[in-house]
């Protein structure tokens, strides 16, 4: 789904997750300055081909999800270390 990030409304829906249709859509709609997208490689390629001068940024959902996973990993590692320090395994 292509949405207008400033006005927060849908513009178009592309079928599939391939680079070609996105590149074609962007070429037909010039002037994109910033493209917020998920981390799919096909989308990155589509933007590179269809709007090569546009800045690519991760959308908020994927930024928060990535941050949450990183925090979960860090906290989990710290807790595991702390538990191991308090209760070391028997030799």
C-alpha cells in the first residue's frame, strides 16, 4: 500500500512485493523526496530504480519493532549473565 505520509491517507495499492511494480509506480509519479518502507530488499531496489534521489527510511512500525527486539536481546543477555553469576553451574 502506498500512503501519503504527510496527509496520512492511502494513495494506491500495488499487488505483490516485487521491485518492478514499485519502480514503475514511482517513475510514473515523480517528485518523491522521502520513502518510508519496511526492510524488504525488493522495496529498496524498487525505490533505487524508480526514485533514485529519494531518501529511504524505515517506517515507524519497523523502527519500534527493531528497537524492541534489540532491548529484549540486551536485557535477556544481562539477566542471563546475572543469574549465571549468582548460580554458577556445577563443575
